[in-house]
C-alpha cells in the first residue's frame, strides 16, 4: 500500500512485516512494538503487558492468523499503529482491528486516520463487521458504560470510549485483567489442590515445558478448537478455529522463535486416556518479567470436577520450579465467566484493569 496523502506532516504507511528484526523493516516493527507497549503501560499504569519485538514478530508471521500493520508518523516520527487481523476459516464473518496512538499525538486526527486505513483494508477484503478492544482501569465514576451481558463496566468519559462511539462501534463485552504476585503461599496452593483432587478421581495431571509432546498433539489440537467455541464471547463474532497437529506445531514454533517458554498442565481422563482440559503459561524471553496466563479450558462435558482449579495450581507450581524469579502472572477473563474468576480469586488473583470489546457492522 502506498503512503497516504500527507496532511500537516501526517503519513500512514503499511509495513512490510520483516523476516527478522535485522532485516529491512525490522526497525519499523520495533517502533510499532514500542508504541504498543507505551500505550498499554500509560493506560494501565504498569508495564506488565510489555512484550519485546522479538517475542511479537513470530505471531505476525502466523500463517493461520494473518495480519497487516500500519504505522503513522508525524513529521517522520512514529506516533501510532494499527493492526488488521482476520480468520482464514470459511465461515469467518468479522475482521479484527486495533488502533493505538501515543499520548502526545492524540486529538490530532491520527487515530481517525489509522482507523480509516485498517477499515478500508478490511472492507477491500470483503469484511463488513469490524471488532476491536480497548484497555481501561477500574471505573472511577458512576457514569459507566455496561455491555449487553450486564457484566463489567468502564468509564463512559474514557477517551477510548469516546473514540469508539464516535466511529460507530458499540460495546459487546468487558474482560477483567487480573494479576497475582508470586510466590503464592504454599499452604494456600496445597489446600486448594487437595480439595480439587478429591473431586477428580477419574483424572490426572500431565505437564510439559516447551513443545507439546507428539503423543498429545491431536488432543491439544482438539482442545484449542474447542477453546474457540466454548469460551464466553458475548456478541463478538468468532468462527470455530481449524486446529490440527500442524497448527499445534506452528504455535510451538512461534513461541520458540520469539524466545517464549510455554508451560502446560493438562488433565487426562483416565478411563479414556484423553486430554479433556489444559492451561498454558507463557514465560517471556527476559527472566523475571511477568508470566502471561494464556488459554485455560475444561471441556464442557468434563466440568464439575474442579479440574480448572487443579490445572491452575499445577501450573503455578510448575512455574515456581522452572522460573522462581518470575514475580507475577497476568490473565484475562470475561466478566461473565464467573467459574474461572472464582478459581483465580480463590488462588489470589486480583483485578488490575479491564478490556472492552467493541463491534461495528457496515
């Protein structure tokens, strides 16, 4: 895509996603990552969500989840970014867009121009539903915006809310960002673990570090497919993902290339010797940085046995053995996902921020 028309020193260019950070375009990708990190840290008041360009780059080459990236500059200085992502599944109905602008460049039309760029790109590909997310702290006023689910709320006077509403988006869901400081008291973990295990006689926990063992690739692919259908999505449109062993290997490849170490605990249903639940923790490339709680799922037909609690504790224990320097875990859950929030709160997770999901149909 050629550079947009320059207006008051503003240019918007689509980036060629570099093969490596040392390849042409690598510095632009690093600047794009810096903008992402700076905006998240400014809004949430913490750098817990910071990710390095090395960690992020492989996920922008994900052949199962393609992306296009746009960078805004004012007088040559990178000040904003936009990402357009889509699903390859045949029944996918929506594009996913993201816009972030550094504080000093806001209220100058940069965000509007970036949003126009990604919406135009998505429209040209035939998408008529756009979906996006914005970060927020806990509401500080009584004037809040509540999603149709009735769970969670964000301040109505938030700049992100004003921007979304002005551009035709409506709120669909609120997710809670939670965090827990480590280490967790061993007696807390032991008590919760014993209670959960007493309800899971037909199940056992298997764990691995890094790549998924070959024997579990098919089961894990099935669990990831179900993650795309069983997690609470409210009014957000999301197609069932096509997962197989190749896609599982691709996920492992991206983590390895980015320097991330994945820790997995999975539940085996002993009568069938099949995996029926899992939870992942991602360790960043820099030791001591917060770990990210990735997907957690227990198949609907195996719920009611406290497997979520059993898996969560098993992976926290595994994290303590593998990386005792890790000081925190951060995670996101839909506010209406009370069963998972109950598990997190029982272990010691506390709210740290919120994420609003937005949708626009054209």
